[in-house]
C-alpha cells in the first residue's frame, strides 16, 4: 500500500516539477519578449540607424531608422538572415554606387570591415544620393553593433563651402591680376613723365623753367603715391622721398664707363633710361623684349642688365632664368636689376627666385637707379 502511495507521490512531484519548469520557461520567454520589445521600442526612438548582428554576422535587431535608410533592401531584413547575403543582393540591385565595376572586391572590403570592427568611422554613399557615416563596434558576445548617421546635409554644406572657397580664391586671383595690370598700366606712362622730366631737370634751364620742372616732379610724385595707395601696393623695393630730387651732373661720376643692357617694351621707358644713364656717361643698349635681351647678353659684354617684367615674346622672368642658365656654359655672371611697375611682395619674390639681384619700381628715380646699379656691381 505504502509503495503505491510513494509511487503516486513521486509521479506528482515529477509532474509538478515539469509544470513548474514550463511555467518558469514561459515566464522567462515572456520576460525575454518584453525585454526585446522594450529594446526595440527604445531603438526605434533613436534618430540614427542601429543594427545588431551576432558573431556570425546574422541580423538580431535593427531599428526603424535603419530600415528607412536602407529602404531598397529592407524587404531582405529578417532575424537570422545573413548580412553578407543582404549586402550582395543590394549590390546586385545597384544600391551602392561605390561598388559599380568592382562588385566582388567592394563586398570583400565591406565584409572585412564588418567582421573586424575597430570603431573607426567611414563614409558610404547609397543609390538615392544620401551619404552615411558608419561606425561599428564589437559586442561582448562577439557580435557587432552598427550605427548609421545620415550626413548628406553636412556633405552638401561642405561641398558648398569648398565651392565658395574656390570662388573666393578665383576672385582673389582676379583681383591680384587686375591690380597688377592697373599698376603696370598706370605706372608705365607715369614713369615716362617722371623720367623725362628728371632728364630735363639735368639740362641748362632758366629759373622759371626749373621751377616748372620741379612742380611737374612734385605733381608726378603725388600721383605716384596716389596710385600706390589706390592699388594697395606698397613699393617694397624702394623708400621714396616726398619730393624726389632732380639728378645732377655729378652723379655721372659714379658710373663713367658702364655698359648697360636695358630691356623694356615701352619706347618712352627706354628713352628715360637712355637719358638718365647717358647723362652719367654710360653706354646703353636697349631691346624690346626678353628674347632680345638674352641674345644681346650672350653676344655683348655688359656691366649690368635692367630688365622689365611684362614684355612680349619672352617676359622678364623667363629672360632672367635663360641668362642664368647661359652662365653655366662659361659666360660671366650678369648683375641683373628688375625695373618694373609691378612691386607686390609676390613680384619681388618671383624676381629673386628667377635670379634677379635687385628689384626697383617704376616710376624710376635717377638716384635710386644709380644706387641700385652701384650696389649690384660692387656685390658682383
């Protein structure tokens, strides 16, 4: 009798244990579902796309934003589905423009980044034109959590900013070129006025005539200062006097035997140099462009070269470089002075880089020209 009772009790305990285990499992499953639903709800509230993958790269969870971002592939998302399979299907559909023409290599690179996450961010473009910032990290169980941030607006703003910077740079270059052209255009005739007037001042004049010449020089000097201020170009190559002195005959003693090669495309400017240096006893050979200057230097013995920058056929910088190259074949080194209406810091640097020894600005002042010639000859 007792044996039957004990058997009945044993069966009852086993049944109770089974029922209890089932209840515990059911409650655990309910808790798991509730936790999963809560996690899903929390993820769906996030503005960024989020995806959870297991250690084999299979989908566990993804939020609503992730499905919206990859809307062309959202029909393929399923728990347990392979990310690699979804990626391949997306590539086949043309969802990833970067993969075009190198599909297998692109897929391999993308899967390598996925399964070896470093947390390093990278960008991805999708077929609807949007740009994504992707960040992926390893979870404690060996899976992967991925973040997708839409950076399309940021990319457009960056492109707009870059375009604006290019426009600003282009405008700045255009302004610089315009100012250089204006400087050259204004200072070239001004150089003729001042140079010829200074040459006239060195001749025998009556007191009335000398007063008029001095008035012309003062007016020309004021105009030169106005041009310099207007164009925002300081003449770094010289320190100009407010009232430039007229050259006197005794200056010629500084360069009695000079042989000067002067290159300038403007005939008035050539005349100014010839008058200034001729009055000092120098011999001046004038040419109209850089090519003629190079040929003349190679054919004749000159003590100094005066080189304008803006000239046809060959400009002054190219001519200076050509002369410096010819010196390597045995010709003596030429003392070269740039004489130009362009005196910006960039112009000065370009002259020095080409090989010029000095750079003085137009309008030319006789005392400045003689000082420059004396300086380069003494340094030679």
